[in-house]
């Protein structure tokens, strides 16, 4: 490790690669996975509680839509603006802040008594959720071994569908027996209980310490190196002669404009389709003739497929390359959505739900790995946050557009044909992303 760090100058100051994965790396990756699991839980809890909430607070579908949108707006702003703190104050700091925001405001939802209060709770919890997702992706990319980076980033991001699945299994009996408040109580407390785990066991990014050089960077880096069983440093590595731009505007004003715009486009289109599916799958399953119980299971199958798709993308990218793998996943998703629109058999429809979750989430999560490789360490969290923020705008517009199509009486077949187009375009645009930091 010491030899590699001292030789960073010849490679790249950010190219730190441990020959053997250490327990600190594994602990960091596991905690990031857990944070994304809680992220998925805190996002989905409102969807499962929505019917009971709507009855108790007398919310019509339009107001309920505003509740969903307020959370998505908070996620967008958190990804766009809060993530800049990770590049200034550290990844661990922002993960802690994000968890506090998520836990407090999800927990506080237990005591809402009005529509405006619910809007505020979802908005502020959304800020934490949005910044958490971008920061854990950044942290995991900086702690994963170089040769298996895509797999580990994919593993961390797979925490989201796992959280969604677990919440679905817990929510139904909990709400039925005790009321909607208890699912928020459970999700909020679980998130807050994780705070000591972050504080005591999550290590700050070594790459961030060496590149961004915050206060006491050398001391903190040596503590990490000692815990990894590596030799200490007597001084921070000298920066390269040609240091890359240290702000996002600087990157955009040089060679990063086109790759960044293509990355944003891919995130926007993928998010639009993904959130159309996650928001409307139960309703679309119902339209196809399924009973209410099977309609709920359709969402669980979608997220189960997503979990395996995310892990498969991480594995296949080692052989096909990252961008090509994303392309095949997203184009495959477009094909599956075309086939889905023509199907009427319930068993086949449920199978397709799982396959669509497999392909859309697998390809979509790969974009986080693309983003993590595009930007230098000093602005990586900011670059990731803005890419996710662009995607969140698609997340807001996708379900709204889908709702308008469904309310207009457009058939399920045409809805899926229309939303197959964004994923097809996202896959194509990903192939053309080029950057000096993206080698595959």
C-alpha cells in the first residue's frame, strides 16, 4: 500500500488500489449497502402507507400526488446541492448528516395531522435520501478495489431494492395490525439506530484525504493506513504537475461538457422510466386484470428482479465493459416493455415484471459507476450529485406523464411502448460518454 501510494504520482493521485481487500474496505462497503437499504425503506414507506394516510387525512389523488412529488423534489435538491459538502467536509460527514435528516423526518411523520405537515416531512426526508444515494455511490467507488470496482458499487446500490422488498414484507401486517404510523416509526427508528454504526465504523475516504487534503489529512490517513496494517506516510503525496480542475464548472468549461451532458441525459431518461414503473406497476397490474393482492406482489417481484439485475451488471461488466453492459441492459429493458404491452397472461405478466426490474435497475445503477469514474476526487461527489439531480427531474416528470397517459385512457400496451423509448435512448447515449477518467 505504501509503495502504491508513494507511486501515485506516476499513475494518478486518485488511483489507489489495494492488492487485497481489507476489513476496513469491506466494513465501509457493507455500511454503504446498509445506508442504501435504509434509503429504499424510507423512499417506499410512503407508497405502502398512502392508502391509509389518504383515508385518515382526507387526501384526494391530486394531493397525494403532491406528497409524492414533494419527496422527489427534496431528493433532487439534496442530490444537487447537499452533496457539495461531501467534497468539502468529507464523505463520512455527509452520510451522517443524510442519515440524521432521513431518520428524524421519517420518524416525525408519525405525528402529522394535516396535508401541509405531510408535505414538509416528505420534502426534508427527501433531501437526506437524495444526498445519501449520491454520497454512498461516491464512497463505495473510492473504497472498492480497482479491478472489481463496478461490482462493489453495484452491490452497494443493490441495497435500495433490498430495502424496498423488506419494507413491502413488513408494511402490510404492520399497517393492518397497528396503523400507518407504525411503519414510519419502524423506518425512522431503524435509520436513527444506524447512526452509531456510521460514527464508529465508517472510515473516511482515503482518496478524499489524500486528494482534497482537509485539515489533519495526514494524521487521519495514517490512522486508516495503520488500521489496514500498512506503513504510515511521513508526508502527503505531491500533487501531479497538471492537476485537473477542482470545480465542476472548470470541468464543464474544458473537455467535460459533452460527457457530462450525455451522463445527465442517460440519468434523466432512465429515472423517468424507472419511476414511472415503480409508481404505477400496481395500478397497471390491476388494469391488466390482477386482483389487489397480486398487484402488490408485482412490485415485490419488480424489486427482486432489480436486486439480481444490479449484481449481474457488476459481474458482466468485467467481461463486456461497463458502457456496453449498460447498453445491453437498457436496450433489453426496452424490448421487454414492448413485449409486456402485448401480454395478457397473468403468470407471464408477473414474470415480465421481474425481468423488467432486472434490466432497468441493472442498467440504471451502472450509470453510478460511470459517473464515479468521470470526475477527479475533489469534485466527484458534486459531479455524482448533479448527475443524480438531473435524474431526479426525470423521476418527477416520469410518473406525472405516465399518470396523464393512464388518465387519458391510453391502453397499457401503448404506455409501455412510449416508456420503452427513454430507456432505449439512455442506452444509446451511454455508449457515447467519453472521459479521461472513464476507461471502459
